[in-house]
C-alpha cells in the first residue's frame, strides 16, 4: 500500500510533498488563506471555481510567511489584525 502524499506550500512560497494534509487552504492568485471549512471557499469550489488556484498550508505561520493574508469570512479576528497592521504600514509614519 502506498502512502498518500499531499502538496503543501511552505513559508518560502514553494510547494513540497508532505505525508500530512494541510490544515489551511488558500487561493494562489488572490494570496488569501483560511480554514478548510470556510463557507465562502466551499461555495466557490461547488461552482467549479477556485479549484485550480487552490493551495494548502501546514499552518498559519507558513501561509503568512509565504505572503498570504487571512480570509475575512472564516478568520475574522486574524483578518482584522492583519488589516490594521497592513493599513498602518500603507499609510507610513505620521508627518
């Protein structure tokens, strides 16, 4: 019997083979990650969208290090934190 292999994205943004499935899913083009049970992602997958851009991560740290942001639907608290940090960085220091 052959062990199942999963394709995950690491902190460096590169795919690698793993014997453990990913704990988070993401969208490669939109650079978003979220829970595997995210209703928004599942709705798009059910419509036949999203699947070809789907990636998986072992953990949140890898997703963030690879440049992905939290999903605003299934990870509201993490998204709010990311957004606050991102907006303050975009505006730069006060003059």
